[in-house]
C-alpha cells in the first residue's frame, strides 16, 4: 500500500526500527478507578433544617466555602433569639454595674449593692458567651443574630474544592446531620485499586512506578506510583489490595472505570524484539503490524507475547531492522479495508 508524502503526514505515521532491547520486568492486573478517599467530603448540616434552596448539581465544580444549599432551621432561629435576649440582658447588667461602680466609689451605696450588681453583670456575661457558643456550634454567627427569617437560615458549604459526585438535596425536604446531602470529591488525583494474587505479591513494592490504561482512551498510558500494599490477605479471594495514585488534572479518568494497571518490579527481562502495544491491529482476527516494504507499507501477521511497560514482545513475525509503523496503524488499516471493499465491488 503506497501513500503520498501528504497522505503519510495526514495519517500521522511514525516509524521505529526494531532492535532487541531490555524491557523492565512488570506485572499486570485488572483494576478499578476510585476517588482519592482522603479528598472526599460528605457534607451534612450540623442541625436539622428544611431545604429552601439548592445551588449545586451533580458534576458541578465547586470551590472550598462555596454554598451548596440553604436550609431553614427552627433550632437555629431559637438560638438566635436566645442570643438576642442574652445580649439585651448583658447590656442592662453592664449599665447597672457601671452605675453601681461609680456610686460605690463615691460611697453613695453600700458595698452589698455593688457586689450584687457585679455578680449580675458576670452572670449576664456568662449567659451571653453560652448563647454565642451554642449558636456557633449550630453553624450560625453572633453577627447574624437579627430578626426575621434570615436569622434561621444557613448555607451548607463545600469543605474543599472538587466535584459534586453525590446529591440528595431537594427543595422542601428535611435535612439532618444523620444523612449527607452532598458528597464533594477532589478528582485531581485518583486511586487505581487492584488486587494482587499471592504469586505476584512479592514483586510489587510501595513506591514502584506504574502505568494505567483504560479502554476509553486506547493507546494512552497514565503514569502513576504504588502508594499502598495491604499487609493482610483477603481470606476469601486470596488476594491483597494495592493502590496506585495517578494524576488526573484533566478529569478524564472517571471513578468506577475499569482499568489495566502495569507495575514495574525493578527487574529486567532478556533482550527481545517488541513493539508499542498501540501499533498492533487486528486484521481478520489476526494480530498485525504494518512495516515498510519495497512498495510502501506491508501488513505483517505476528505472534504477540507478553506486554511489558506499554510494549508487546513479538514472538515471531518480525526481525531486527524492520521498520514498523508505531503511530498511524489504524489509519493504514482503514485505508486497506476501504481499498479491499472497492476491489470487491
């Protein structure tokens, strides 16, 4: 199959001259993408309240401190009222204490009345602090203690920046501390969770480099590192959980996606011929690569071996020195199939 230089460039074809090379020894497991559990927050109100406004939806990106919903709470309203009464009583007691203090200094009133006014002021101060603390524990602030509905409403805010991954808030329903209304997850780093079998457990160490692939992005590899290997074996599955952390700044890796994780063991294999795994296509069910021939690009059936570090060992079908198409193989396959259909017609 011949291609003009323009078609070659348009197809994005890149070549690699095969040579035997040492490949890092790896082990591969099926895995599942999970949120970083250290960066997931379940958001529930501190006090029971009726939901009056919902401002965040599933999938929304939110900032730390951003309001997710507004609730109207009877308990919060009562706490505001208690604080207002305590503030008024404190002002009266303070005024009486200052008056008694001035009169006592001029010996106009007996010491007993001065002490009574002082005790009343100290008691009012303690009541005021208790009312402020109660309001604070319920999620309110002393500065918001004012009349009307505003004194009984409060915003449920995101404790961290991330994505809303769960929402159970509906206007008119009752929210309580026992049930989270939202879950917010920071998905900039995700966990790839795999289960290691006993025979491969000794090969995987914390800190080992790893690569992850998913079917949603064929040919792409996401770099990560092993951050955790459990110290106990699951008695039923006879496997040990392991975790790989992968950067996900663009958000393409979604929680609950299935993935394939390849972990480097630190050893090396004997030199062997290999090609990038993405360069292998199926032609009539047979693993095939394209090589540079005398008259353009030839399809070459191969027998693939192990997959190591994003490459596939070639057991037969290629020789050292062959120029293999490592990028653009799918474009060549499409052109070949199109030409075959045209010939058949």
